[in-house]
């Protein structure tokens, strides 16, 4: 070891003085990037060595004990960065668990290089004792020479210092990957470092450290400005709420207070001075109040906005201030455009907390109101939620609204559809894996969905389709609140709120041996059933709301009463999803800003069997005010003539004459089956072993009408 140290000292002096001798040819191969970059400029390691020798007057062979600040000074420094430490501890623990077993320690320093916090791997205790990796130790470049933490502080950029790239010979057993942490004012506040005795290249570790720093900066920002309005955006909607999103804090008048580094990067800006103090309307093609209204109307789903300078499209959500009680949106109301908070009269201040994302889902239906109230009661109780509902009823939207209404709103919301991922991949998707865990695994490994959701909410859609073998692992995770990535030997502690959803009858699956009963009871903290659209009494209000959501910002689209009446009577087998897609298509193809029945696709205007008459007596229909517009009548809307069974209209007779022999035979057989089963379409579909939708299409294609029914009976 002494010989290696002596050789290292010689190497340092040789490199610094530029006298590389030929007998170091083999050493040069070990340091190809160290000599100089392709452009000829001396690289960072060499520059650091020059500073250490010529400026700091450090002896590369020195074996002095590391400098350590007093306990009192350490406490003072820790208290000064208490907010940063509170957030960093969570990410340090996550990072430590990801690297556990690799001989690494995770360290946080302040801007002076004083080590504030430390997560150490037991396998690393020997190196730590030799080099002084302990709270209070000073790791600035001026004291410890070239090293991950100190050189990162000087360079203000992520970097690695691998073994004998260190300046002091006593540190050449270390491999370090470090990234700087900046606050919202672009001030360097500290460094996150992963150091160990690995002999491998550190690029993978550096990538993980940099991701952790990005998460720390984002969470510190959201915590620091939680009492202000915050716009969170990305050029892809699915990345809003992830570590790569941009975030901008706004005053009550819509002026920019601060922005994250990711926000500046997304907007192509170099400095906070280019954005702070500007109105949000100067950055994007939307007003402050307009973005608030759009976010509320869309239940806090990302809405499209465009940058004014380049026209680039982003997707954004405006989050309202958090009140002192922790609820979202309770700090202050949004002012009118141009109004200053100080000029708002006291009488306009709301007496109650503004609506949450859950409240935005309520339009008057009693069953939805009950579901929302149930979810609100368990928001902060760490109770698992199991959502039941037909396909398209909005289970993911309800889960996302539950997350956004909770104290976890600033944390990740991670959704995974258990039915859409191949069975062979779902385990790695959920639990993640270490590098080299299996053939074909990414060399960088992968954080599973469970780890991505740590601190936030995990939504498991179509939980009933999860393979039985995987259900046992999920059950263990939920019971022990920790996850073991594939290929790892150390579990990672988890703090997640779990929401599951299914359209299946899980009790029936349990009876059939397709779903574990113990997992069912673990998921079933509280069960919430979302009603199908056909059973909701707030259909008209919901239709109007969805039309507003699908309209362009600032250009609302209206629906005339006849169209609204027709849409209200549909069966909607695809529920809210089908309705939303229909409205989106109609709005995209519209000729005016008022939609009518003529904007409907042909199948919605001509197929009588997809129209559900309201229950007799109006029990399932919202009461109509006395002064409301008169509902549309059958005569008001174009309809296909229908005759009682046994009678044939002229146009029907001409139609049947055009059928070929095979189609005529098919029509006759279908008519016979319908008559035999008293026009019970469900029974006929089962008998023919086809879906109801297929049957509807056959009836329309063969021009078969139900007896004594019209389009708006």
C-alpha cells in the first residue's frame, strides 16, 4: 500500500508539472481522459490537481487526520438546512437502498463541504474509518484535495472521481459520484454524493445521484412555495408530476416568483432573471385565472398551453396554495385578471376552503356524492381504496383526484394497468431490478413503479387481471411496507397510498381460484363503486362539463337543447370515456361553436337501439326547473321511420328488395329469433354467442326495427 501511495504522489507531481515520463505509458492507458480533452484543454481532474498543489499547497502524500467541526457547529449547520435535510433524507434512503450491497455510502454536505448526513453500507465501514466519512467532517477541495464532494462544489456540476483520480493518496481507494444541489435562487446549497470502494466506472451511479438531486430540488421547491400558486408543466402530459417536470411559483397576481432548473431548461432559458417578475401571460398563451379555471374544470389533469416565444406546446396544471391545515387551495382565492390581492375587498374572501380535485367530480348525482365523501374521509388515514366500476366510468380519474386532494398531492402519482403489461414483464415493472438481474436487463437497472410512487400514490388498475403468482409478492409488500427489487439483496422501505381498481367481480375470481383472498382483504380497506353513466342523474351537467373540458381554452363550445336531450338518452356502454371521445370528435369537426344534432356521427342519429328511454315516472332523471327550456320532442329531431311489427314502410320495402339471398335469409332468421324471445336483446345476443354491440350493428345493417318503438319513445 505504501508503494502505491508513493507512486501516486509521483504521478500527481508529474501530471501537474507536465513531465509525463515514458515509463508511465501503461499508466497513461489507465488515465486516458485525464491528460487532456480532445480539444487540447486540460481536463477537470488535472485542473483540480493543479489547484491542490499550487494554490492550496496540499501534500498528496499527507496522512493527517481529517478536519471535523465541533458538534455545536454541526448542529447549527444542520438547522440552517433543515428543510433541505428533511426532503433529502427520504431520497438518500431511496438511493442507499438502490445501491445497497454495492459497498456505497450516501452523503449530504452543505456549501462549505461539511458532511451533514450519512447513510453507510456496512461493507464500507473500513474505508469510511480511514478517510473520515462521518458527520461533521470537512470535505472541501481545499482540505481534502480532489474528491467527489469538494471538487463538485468547486465545479458546480455533476462529476465522478474514481480511485486514483483523488489527489490525496489516502483517498485513492474511493470511487465517488457527486451532484450539486441548487435552491430556487440558483445558489449552491450542498452536494449529494455516493462513495464506495467499487472498481467499476461510476456513470450509472452518477445518473442515479443526479436523479435524486433533481427530485430533492423539486420537492424542496414545492415545499418552499406551498403557500403560493404553482404551475407544473412538461411537453408530455404523462411526465407532469414526475422528476423531469418544470415548476413555476406565482404570486396571487400571476407574477413569477421563482422557477426550478427543470422549468428553465424546458423553456430554453439560462437564468432565473429571464423569468422572475414576468406575468404568466407573457410566457404562455393563457391568463393566470384562465389556467386556474382550466385546471379545476379538467379535475387537475394537464391542459395544453403554448409558449408565446416559440409556440412550443406544453401540458400544465395550476395548483392552488396549501392552507395552514394542509389542504390544497385553502390559502387564498384567485383574483380576477388585473386585480391585486391587496385591493380585493374582505367580503369576497371565501368562508370555506375552495373545492378540491374530488369536488370537481361532483355534478349532482347522489351516488357519486357518496363516493366522493367516502374517499374524502379516508384521505389521510392510510386506508387502501378499492374502486369498482364498469370500463370507462373514470376510475383512474377518481384515483388521481383522490391523490390531488390529499397531503401527498406534491408527491408522485404512478398508475399501472395490470392488464396491459405482459405477464413476463409485470414483475420487473412493479418491483424494479438491479443492473444484470436477468438476461436483457438494462445495464442501468430500473426503479419499479412501487419505488417511483414512494411517498405518493400507487394506482393499480385492472387489479383483477394480475397473475396469481405475482399477487403473493404484492401482498408481502403491502404487509411489510418494503420492496425487494429483482437482483437485490436489501429491501427498500415504502410509504405509499394504494388505490386499486377493477371491473371484475373479485369474489367470483376468488371462488374460481384466480385471485388470492388474503390480498383481496388487504386491498379492500374501503370499497367505492362508481356508477355507470346510464345510471347517473347528473348526465346533462356532466355532458356540459366534458364539453367545456374538450373545448379550447378561451373558446367554449355550447350544446343546443335538442342535442343535449339526445345525448342524455343514450345507453353509453363505454360510459364517460365513450362520451368524452364523442364530444372530442364533434368539437374537432364542428363548423360553429354551437353543436347540434347534425354534428353527431350517423350511428348516434340512426341507431334506435343505443337509445335508452328514461325510467317511467322520471325517477332517474334530474328534476326540470319550471323555467327550463322545453325538452326536445321526437318531431323536432330527424329520425328513421319505424312501423309496428308486421307492417312494412315503403322505404323499408325498397331496402329489403336490395338484400342478396344470404342477407335476406339472415334477416329472416334474426327476426324469428327476436320474435321468439320477445325482443329481449340480451337474451338474443347470448343465444347467438355475440355481444350486444355486434347485435346492434346487425340490426342496423339489416334495417330491423323494434316493434312499437321510435327513436325517442
